[in-house]
């Protein structure tokens, strides 16, 4: 019983009253003893009953507390034994010493006592050692939120299975929007007979309907080349697990109809996204998939992250020049409306970047607008030094090459910035210029990545093209008759095509030869191109040393790793990768080297069987299916090689599981 209840029976205020009454009673006795006697009897009687009542209250209170204590103890025992909460006591060596009956239902035998905590979860002991206060464990088909009291060596396990199921159901039922696009449908069907075109439409519609029913999607054809599908996240996870084998299945229709039809799918998904938001995400994803050459799936969530599947085939060359003509006319209008044209390529420019920039300069001059090429003389690789020397000798052309700081002085709010041979703001010569004007044009032949120049006015990206110089040459053909291409300008464009196609052996289509023919007619000097491509003897020796260090991985992959202290330029390691690819039995090559800026560079080449772009993207790089590269910061050559091999293993395992 609490000490408070063991104090004297009468409270202080009653004692004070009785003491005052006794004093007054003495006065009464002095003057009226008869009255005093009567008052004394009444006072004694009152005192007696007060003491008696207080003792009764005390006894009843004690009895009530005793009963309540018993009930509380009984409830505690029942809660300990009967409530659906697991309680586990464990020893210093993590053996179970006691459990409440609730935990026995999860024991293979009669009891968990005497067994290690590992029987509950193998994560428990490590979490206890790390002083974790809470951990989630899975026991049989139940999910438990476990509170750890390390000092008491006590575990509380709260069943959160229903909560987890509801959360999982909520996540699985989140809507997902699919936009399915038939690649190059117009080009494929424009010359088809009506019967064959009808057969193709029937095949595609039937195929996609069966696929959607099989996977629980609602699908609706919205136009000749476009479908809209609605599903949920659970369906999306299942499709991702299958690596979107619909791409391979659709490609097989090629063998049945002799029509190379492929799909591109853009998917929008988000936790708290509205349907309009999902529509924008899906369309943005589709643009990415098409910008990367089609025949692939792009999934974009509301955080901006993008996942890609497919992209195993080289993009098919388009059969019409309509798009080139439309882009050329749009570019002409933008040039005429601008104060001047600022042209930028990528850092450490190659011949394709410089040649394309010179072509855009000619377009600006043809339309009566002054143009400038942003060029950093301190960032010139030896592979393009001969071309740069030839340009320096032609004053009329060289005067339009300016350094980044000078470009900032002449750019205005109405300047037109044209970025060639890259679409990544992190790769341009001076990305500060991108914020100086809202008029920006991107011309590139690389597959589109997540990092893209914001709010471009005009985008011309064609992954089917061999080079950016090829795209710019086509644009030149549709420009008004004005300033003619000089021999050096035409030669620079031809050199760009020659370098990127490895002398017309890789990624070369009919349009590539058309562009080369046009440039040759404009005076391009093939002998001068060969002069540009010549290399010094010491570079040849360096490349030979790199090739000597090459080793074969997975039977068909050549990996050359430079010595940790040796520094090689981007062009040299790219040339080494090209050379390794010519070796018998080699389908892909990777060359790893330290760069002058401290980063580790990797150049990747493939004959098409292995998608090196996908591999390089996982290392924060990019490129084409057959030609890609990356630069990695804060790493060593050995670590880069280990990471590359892990990604290659994952790539091959993914292909084997398909």
C-alpha cells in the first residue's frame, strides 16, 4: 500500500478544528459547566465517528487497491500470454531463453526456447550487434516490426502483415500508362499494296491484343502507328522481369511478312502522379526511346529516372528525305531571325564535331547571318591537329573560330546556339552559353540519353545516321543557293563522315554515300582527308603497346587496360578499340586508360552483336549500339575494369535468361 495511505487517519484540517473546539470548550466549561458537559459529549461523539469513518474509508480504499492490483497483474499476465504480440527473451550468446505462447505457433517443434535467434531471422543478430532499435523480419508468411531492447535482451514482435499487404496492394494497383509506337510505319507502308498493308495492320493489332490480354492490359489503337495501353505497377514489374520480350516477338513478324516492323514503347509511372502527369511521362519516355533509335522500351517515373529495355538492333535508315527538308527549312528561319549563330561541339572535338560545325557555319553565312564556332585551343586532341592546322591556314574560315570567353562577349538574347555531335549539356565546350539565350538547336546522331539540353527550339537527332556531318550535309542540300562550300569546308565534312564510319565500313547506309557524293561534287579532297587521318609514329607505337596488353574475356570480348601511370588521349584509345575489333574472333572491344584530366576513360566498340551503348550507359556514358564511351571520375583503372566485367556478366546473364 502507498505510504500516502498509511499516514494518520484524520487529515490536518480536522485536527485543527478539533483543537480549536477543545479550546472553546474549556472557555464554555469555565462559564457554563452544564453546557460545557453537553458540548464535551457531542465533541467526543463527533471525534469518534470521524475516526471510525476515516478508518472505514481507508480499509475500503486498501481493499479496492488490492483488488485493482490483482486485476492489473492478471491483465498483465494475460496480455503477456494471450495478446497477438510476440515477446522473446534471449541470452548474451543470442539463444532464446523464453517466449510467450504467441511465438510458439511459428516453431517447427513445440518451442523456440533453446534455439538461436537465427530461427526467427538471420538478420536479427547482426542488427542487435549494430545497436539497431527496430528491424523488420519475415517469419514464414508473416511480416513483423521488431523492437529491440538490447539492455533487457528483449524483443517485441508486432504483426504488420495486413499493413504490408495493404501497402503492397496500393503500390501494385498504381496506374501505369503505355504509349506503343510502330517504328517507321509510314515509311514501311507507303509503297505496300493495300492487301499487304491490311494484312500488316491485322497482324499487328491481333498480336498486340493477345499480348495485352495475356498481361492484363487495356489497349486501344489511337492512330495507324500508335496504341494507348493502361495497366498497373504489378503488370509493369512482370513485363520488366520478362525484359519486355514483346520487342523480340514483334521483330519475328519480320520473318512472316518480310516487313522489318519494330516497336517503341514509352511508359509513365509515378507514386502520386495524376493521369495527365502519367501521359506526359509516357510521351517523354517515347521521345527518348525514338531518339535512341527505336525498337526499345523507356520507362520514366515522377522522379525523372529512366530505365531502358531493348535497343538490340541498329536503327533502320529512313527511306525519305522529308524530315531533312523540313528541318533544313526550320533551321533557315531560325538563322534569319537571329542576331548571330554560335556553334558548339563537344569537348575534345573530333573531326565529325568540327566538320559539322563548319557545315552549320556555311548555313548561317548562306542566309546572311554571321556565325562563330566556339573552339578551345587547349582542348585539341592530336587526332584532329592536322585538320585544325589546315583551317588555321585559311584565314577566311579560321577567323570564325573563337574561344569560349570571347563567345560570351558576343552572345545576345536573340543569338541562335547550335549544338552539334552531342546533346548533353555536360559535354559541350561551354555550357554557360546555353543559359544566355532561349534559341537553341541540337543536331546529333547519337542515341538520346537522360541528360539533354533543356528547352531546345529545334532538335534533329537521327541515330540511323553515320555521323553528324552526314546530317548537316543533308541540311546543306536544302538551303538556298548562296555561299558555296569551299574545298576545305567540304573536305572537313567528308573527313567527319570518314572517321565515324571507319572509312565507310561501319554504320554506313545509302544516305551516307549520297552525302559523300554531294561533298565530292562540291570539291571535297579525298587525298586531304587521308592526310588528316594520318598518325605519328609515336602514336602508332603507343597504340601497339595498348593492343599488346589486351586480354580476351568471355571468348569474344577484347579488353585492353593501360598501365596505371600511362596517360592516353580519347582518340588514341578509340583507335585502339577499333583495331582490336578487326581481330579474328572478337565481337566487341573495350580499352581502358587514364586521361589527362585524371578521369578513367573507356572506349567501346562492337560489330553489333553486343550493345556497347547499354553497357557504357551503366557506367554513366553513352553512344551507339556499336560505338560508345564513358569517362569515370574518382576511380582507378583496376576498379573500372572490375566494374566493366561485372556489367558484362550481368549483360550476358540477362541475354541467357531471355
